[in-house]
C-alpha cells in the first residue's frame, strides 16, 4: 500500500506538471505578440509608449526574458503558490483565487453529494421495481437527463423557481439558497452519468452466482440489493465518481456565469475574455490539483469497498484471482 500511495503521488505530480506546462505553452506560444496581448489586457496602448516605457513594462511583466526563462519563473513561482500578478485586476493571482474558491468548492461539493444520492437512488429503483414499464422508464431517465445542455437547464430553473415561484435567487452567492439551483443544474448531468453506470453494473452483478445463491437462501430482494449487490456494483461507479467530482469543478465555469456567482468559474471566464494569462494559468493549475486529489482519494477507497482487492506494483487494482485485473484511473 505504501508503494502504491507513493506511486500515485508521483503520478499526481507529473499530471500537475503536465497541466501547467501545456497551459503555459498554449497561452504563451500562440501566434500573436504576447507583449501586445498582455499590455492590451492591462489597458495599455503600446503605440502611446516610448521604447523605454515598453522595455520597463516588459521587465515588470517578466516578458524581457526568453520563453524558457519565463517558463522557469512561472514554474518555480507556482511551486510556492505564487502565480504572479493579475494584469487586469492588479492583485496577486492566489489572492483572487482564495477570494473565490470557497464559493466554487461549496457548489461542487453540494452538486457531488446530490449527484451521488440521486444517481444511486435512481439506479436502485430502476433495478428493483418489478413493473416492466416503470423499470424501462426509470432506466431511460439517465439518458434523457444527460442530453439537455446545461445552460438550457439553468435558464429553465431560473424562469420557474426564481421568477415564477420566487423560491430561490436567480443570481448571487448570498446564503445557501443561492447554491441550490446551480447545484441542481450541475448534478442533472453528473447524476445521469453515474446512474447509467450503476444500472448496468447492478444488472450484471444481479446475475452473478452468489446473488442467485443469496436469493435461494430466502433473502428478501431489498437485502440482496443492499447487502450483496450494492458494494460490488458500486466499484465501476466509484471510478467514474472521481471523474464526475472533478467535472463539477469544470462545469462551474458555465453555471457560475449563468447564475452570476462570484466563483472560480466566473473568474476564469473573465480572465480568458481579458487575456489575463497569469490568472488563467493559476486557475488551471489549482483545478488540476483538485482533480488529482479527488481521484487519489477515490483510488484509496477501493480496498474499503472490497477487502479482497489489493494494489499491485504497477498501480493496478488486483483481485484474488491474478488473471483478473482492473486498471485504476
């Protein structure tokens, strides 16, 4: 287990470095003059400046160095949590992120919990009910929920629950009520994806010999579902859950823009529109760190769900049968 954890941490470091490097290359190696882009983002007209003033601004922004020198400065700064100054808001990038990240984490956590509850409940009902027509309807609901665009769902929820019923605010970040509609918007997609995987996994698990044996012993259908089928059926869904939790963070960009929430997503949207390179680089790195952390925690949950599972040297999840391997994310 220690070797496995160390390996996963090293993989996480590589993923973070790759995310940082790729983002840097995309932002700094675009077919455009980075000096003009960043001066324009700061509201400065280069033509109105003297050569000495332009050189001074290049030095202030760190643009007077080679591209590798700029990369090294950004990378070493990121290791200490220093992503530089925002070009448009004239404040440290981490200070801007710290001010917004709490709202985004609250939204993501609420959406993740809601997705887990709704997805698991829907999968349970879809595989438990006996009435075939209702069973088919419940099993088709996840596909329907995953097909709607998020912005459409957000506008629909605002129109009905905010404007017509007045139950929840349409915009802002004041109070827990402001989290409800954005969380429902995000969880509609994530819970649908989770339910699809769980339903298929439940159906396969319920056909296993040990489930047939449990039924033959006279256990009730609910006992078979909860005590015997659920833990094994949940393994593929747990793998997907790590991705979905990370997805709730990325989805906040659209959702926070629609609901005008002051979170990381809205900050990212503003930074991209204003070409604020340091802010974009900082947000991508922080989001990648959260995503890697969530997936590491999910990987460590496998032995808790099934004690028979052990971790091999190559970062694989192994069952007692050495011929069966499930590669973890």
